[in-house]
């Protein structure tokens, strides 16, 4: 049976990208971020591929993601960081020796309760907000958080294994904000040292900082999007500049081909109208599958031997290509994004077309698309 559309994941590319990222930060350990189903690439196989490439740690946003890794036999250290009061997975994470992030006093108390419930010393990492304004304790809250963490460590309830933060504009290495955040992080680390805590890892470097900010590498780097061969964007340029290769290719097959006259309106609203007799090709993917509606008239596709853009609007299940006079038949392959080495559009090209970022392009693909995994561990 031939699928109408396939998302193909190259696990060998993930392993190779991790090797490249390790070479950019040779003095630091590497945590591969595999949150959000490994950015749409498949949580468990991508995690194993990252480990094969040399990842020392794995990182997830949700506690449930970390537990799924443990349930599939993955034993490397795992850090999880996003949880709310009453999260049912907290006790299980403590029992499975997953490093859980605390950025507030209520979270430390929840970890204390989980420790008592399991009889297990909690592996905790403290997060400080150095300027992103998202998760993490503020500079004003930080001393009290560190003091309480030191008390709980002294009582044997928790072990502070790490201290970390997150950049706001690491994709713009020239921004003064990065330097200001490093100063703030250093100040936070001084508070930690003054409290007598000696965490195993200190980390702030995401993909962009791993690639372009050696001063931010500390004990651990934490790349995410770059693991999958997609650029962090901003000032960093394309992934191939760093030796990274896209791990995801999105292919489909033409569901229909027909000849139409000049003056034919195409798709809703007739925003595209043919100017000469031409061939239209129907691609059976739409915004219900994660194809950005905003890419109508701009999204790039490789079809019938050349690059083309979507003709008219993206619909829920389909969009149309103007194939000109090039030969095409129903069932012919089209590539939405993949490898620039093969002349295919990239996730970055789609991000430009849709006015978004490569992260969104690869993580938004829906369950109606068949997934195919190849390479190590597939």
C-alpha cells in the first residue's frame, strides 16, 4: 500500500548532528532536548539516536515525556522542567530518578512531599530567570529558593544536581542581552556557591549558544532544534553552515492532475488565476495535516522536476500546484521539505513562506501523515 503522504525521519542524521554539536562544545556534556515528540521526529527512537551520537543527557518539557523514556528502557540522566501543581507524574518521576526542575518554593515543597511518599532522595535542578521572563525564579526570589533547597539537601530530601537558565535571544549573538544574561547567571551561581551547594551541572546554552557562544557552555549544553538539523534562525544562517543535516523529509503523492485553460481560478477565493493553459497538480495535504495556511501562494514544493510554489490558498486537506507544461501523473512524488543537498525545499524555506520559524514547521505535522523511520535503531 502506498501512502498519500509520508514523514520520513533519518535517525542517522540525528546521531551525526549530535556528534557535530559535541564538537562545538568539547569541554561540556551534552543534553539533547527531545520534548514535543522529539520535535515531531518520534520521542523514543530519536532519543536513542541522540544517545548513539554521544548525548550524555536527555531533556523533556513534560514529566510524562521523561517517564515514557524511562518506560522504554532509557537509563541516561533525564531533565524535565515544566509541571504544574498536582501533576500526577511527579511521584513517578522521583521514583525513576528523573531530574525535576524547581523554580519556586511551592515546587520545592512538592518535591519534598514526593520524596517522603517514595522514600527516595529527589534529584532537583534549580532554574533562575536571567531575562527571558518565562519559567525560573526571579533575581528577587532566587536567594530564598536557594536557601530552602540547601535546607532540603542538608536534610537528605533532595540533591541539587544542577542550576540552569535559558537565553532569550541566543539566535542573535551580537545582542547585548546575551551578555547581560550571562552576568545575571554568574550572579545566581554565586548565590548557589554561598549556600554551600555544588551542583553537578550548570547550563544555559541552547542550540544557538551551543553553536555560536562558547562562553555560555559551562558544564552542559542543551541543544534542541539543531539536533534535528534545523537552524535556530536569527543571525545563525542555514544548518549546513555548521555541518548539520535535516533529519525530516515530508513527501506526498499527487492525488490528481488535470489540464485547465487560461483564466482558471484555483482554490478558495481565486487568489491564483492561470494566465495560460497549464497543468494543475493536487497535493493531498492541508492545514489539518499541519501545512501552514499562511503559506498559501508562497509555500515551496519540489514537483515534476523543479521547485514551485503553492497556487492559491492551502485548504484543510489539500493544495494545488501549477505544473506548467511539465509532464506529471497522479501518483507522482512531490517533496515539501527535506535536504537542500538534494535540491529540496527546507523547513527554513517553509518558515519564511509562512512567516514563522522552522521549529513550528516540523512540530506541527498531524497524525494523518504516515511516519517512517530509518537508520540506527529503526
